[in-house]
């Protein structure tokens, strides 16, 4: 905690971490659940202690290992969340400044209370089976009702949700969530005391404690964008994998279905993969196993998989 003069508000810096992995086609994040079933989950977080940790990332890696026992690959700072009213505090308590982080891992634990499907929190983001029906049935009518009173936000909504002929941008996860929050359509809006929020959230999707769904939205959007210009997808993969596993991981993260042959041509041209000379032992037809050519981070190329779904909207709202 930072020192302050008498009478000045105290500030507590915590490091909130969206630890993301994939498991069998499930896009997962690591939560820390409360003991009671009635409480919503939260992301792992811990304090930054300057006299113990030279950098924030060093502190983060240390307490993540101690608290949840997960080894991390790629780690990057996202954003500083310091808005008043977005944390529930008692009078006189320190003001919490949350420094959000994205952390990737290839160590997940299946469908447990600790590892949760990210699309449970953002079900409108999963387009692998086509455009989610909740967009046209629930989200757009509720959002349009709010936009009728807030015309100045129409351009932002049009871009974020890919409407009026614009494409759906996979990376605009935070922008979409923030619009739904601003319109009072998600549970956190009511919990934070927004006047226009309904006691029962209009939009499906599980809530998280404090600011954590906002931080998770930021992390997912950053990861989806990063996938296209840095080879971070390999931090989600085991040491060896098939091309099908690699494609399924990319589809899981982006929430899209990719063209198989186009994806394989893209991977082959990237120069990222090295054949192991071994075959998978899974049931069915064996497939060749590959590994990432650049295991040392200092050797990693400044490029990613510029994947595109080639998707068109099934309908325009």
C-alpha cells in the first residue's frame, strides 16, 4: 500500500490476472471461487508489494504460482482500472487500483469450478456455430431501446457489434461489454448502482465479482487481436500437437470456424512449425505431430497467424 499524508485517501494496488487456456475445444479462464455457492467467481489477484518484487510481472508470477499453481507462458499488462464506483468498498477503506494482466497457459484443469468456460461470461462472442440467436432476439432489441435515448452512442454500437453492413470484429470484446454495461443490461451495472440497470440482467451471461468481467473482456479482446500479429497461440499448446489441434485452438479463441485448407496453407507459410517425425496416438487416423520452432522467447518472430474466418452475417439487425 502506498504511503499518504494524514487525511489523504489511501490507494491499494492489486494485480488482477486473466489466466487463459484451452482444453478440448473449451476456451477457459482460471477463477478463484468463494466457499459459498451464492457468490460469483473472481479472477486471481494479489497485491503489488514494491519492497518484495522488483517488477509487477515478477510479483504476479510469484503469487499466481503460490495461489493457483499454474505455470504461465506469455504475460502482458492490459490496463489500469481505477474508476470510482467499480469496486465495492466501505467508507474509509483504501481506493483499489487494479492493474489487469493477460496470462496464457497450457495447463488447464478441465471443466471444474476453478477452470470455467469463458463463453459462459460472454455467450454472444461464440460464433463457431453461426451467429448467436441471442443477438437478434435479446441484445439488439434491448440495445436499440437504449440507443433511441442515446443517439450519440450509435456509431460506437454500430462498430462494436458490426451492424449496418460492418463486419463483426472478434477483437471488440471489451467495447461490446462496455456498451452493454453502459446500457444497464448486465448484472454488474445493477451491482454498481447504475440508475438505468434492471435488478435482473437482460442479457444472458454469468457475472464476476468487482471489475473482473471487464478485465476478462479486455484480456480476451487483446488475445484475439494479438493472435494475428504475435505467435502467442503456441503458449496455449502442448509441447507437440497436430495441425487439427492447432486449428481448433485458434477457432476456440476467436470464436469462429476457419477454412481447413486455408488455415493449413497459412501455417505452412509461417515457418513456425517443425515436424517431430512422430504420429499422434489418438483414436482414428494417426496425424503427424509438430512443435513450435521458436521455443526461446528471444528468438520469436514478430508475426502471428493472420487468420480470417471469411464469415458473413447471417442476418442484419
